[in-house]
């Protein structure tokens, strides 16, 4: 399998603006923001879509990381996950969208 777009971003083969990173997750600015602040929180462990994650601790860590990243930049925010092509997913490597900044511009 060829690496996903986000694997290539994690490997720094494709440039991005990284706002958070630890051993297991990276958060980057979305290249085509749909809000004044639009971040993507991405697990380094590859899964195609979020409903492939069956381990509760792994799922919990992903959401806790998304909340931590969101709270580092925003007081109020929206967390969104597109699941499958019919759900609007375009990049098939699990990620959570963090959207906000409408109140602060
Ligand atoms: P999805 O529709 O899969 O839930 O969201 C994929 C997101 O990835 C989209 O919001 C899109 O703008 C973003 N995206 C696509 N290509 C790139 C890229 O090369 N760099 C970054 N930073 N974001 C990207």
C-alpha cells in the first residue's frame, strides 16, 4: 500500500504547518480552512476511517488529543469527523477536524 497523504505529511515528505506533535499524534493546519481556525488531529497509527478503531483506550486518546489541541487555541470550537466518502471523507487516514475562531475572527 502506498502511504497516505497524512503519512507523507508526518514523514515531512509533504510540508505542513504543525501545531502539535507527540509520539502518537500530529495536528496540522488544514490547507483549505473552512473556519478561521481549522486544524486536523491525526493519529500516526494508520487507520482508514475512525470506525476502524475498536480499542476504547485508543479512541479515547484520539479524542482527548483533539480536545487538548482545540483548547490550546480556542475557547469554543467544533470537532467534526467525516466517515467514508458518503460522509464527506476525502483523505482516507483517520483524522478529527477542529474548527473555530468565528467569535474572535
Ligand atoms: P476529510 O474530507 O477527509 O474529512 O478532510 C480532509 C481535509 O484534509 C480537508 O479539509 C482538506 O482541506 C485537507 N487537506 C487535503 N490535502 C491537504 C494537504 O496537503 N495538507 C493539509 N494540511 N491539509 C490537506
